[in-house]
C-alpha cells in the first residue's frame, strides 16, 4: 500500500524527492490544493471514500500516516 501511495505522490510532484519519511505538509511538498487532488487519487486507487472529518492535514503528514488512515477506512 505504501508503494502505491508513494507512486501517486511522485506522479503529483515529480520534482520532489519523496520517501516514507517525507513530511509532506510540513516541508511544503503538498499544499491545500494538492491535498484535494491527493484525496481524489487515493479514493480512486483504493476504491474508498475519505470522510470529511478525515480531510485534515494531520491525516496526511507522512506516507505511514496516510497508510494508517486508508487501512482504517478499508
């Protein structure tokens, strides 16, 4: 699952060096507009719906945090 998340992030931000430890929001890799796109891509890729109460930056800080969120929703 983390590899697919990384693949999506790297497609969205091809000029950033992104790995599992990257602080996505803190380091400015994704902003609020990119977050909307990321949510859409994740929902499509994993066939789920991320509820509005989970659309907060704290749920998208790193790849492991995103993976945890997706596993909880699966």
